[in-house]
């Protein structure tokens, strides 16, 4: 695994997705809501996380998308236009 591809994936036969090189794998940047419970530590004089709660992740047609094979960059809508 390298810095440009931190997400593991299993290679399998898939339809081309990248509009530039035809790679079947595209990265989409999505938003995720995270809620933290914190307290202030007197010894370290900083906020310390004592609980975190992750919400649903979602993307829209305007969300950024990228191909790690050829460096194409665009939006999810551009991927859906080809379908």
C-alpha cells in the first residue's frame, strides 16, 4: 500500500469507470459527520477525546472524484454521464 492509494481493494473484473484511462476503480471524497465528547485535562492543559460517534458518509454528484491510475480529476456526475 502506498500514500496515493491508502484504501485496500480486491482486484476483480469490473466495468471501466475512469473517463480518461478506463480504470474500474475511482476514489470519491465524501463527508462524514463525527461527534466528539471531550473533557479538559488539567495535567496536559488540553482537550482530550473520551468518546467519538461516526455518522453516515455520503457523496453527491458534485463530490470530487479522482483516478489514482492516471490522475484524472472530476466530479461524480461525470462518472454517471457514461452509464
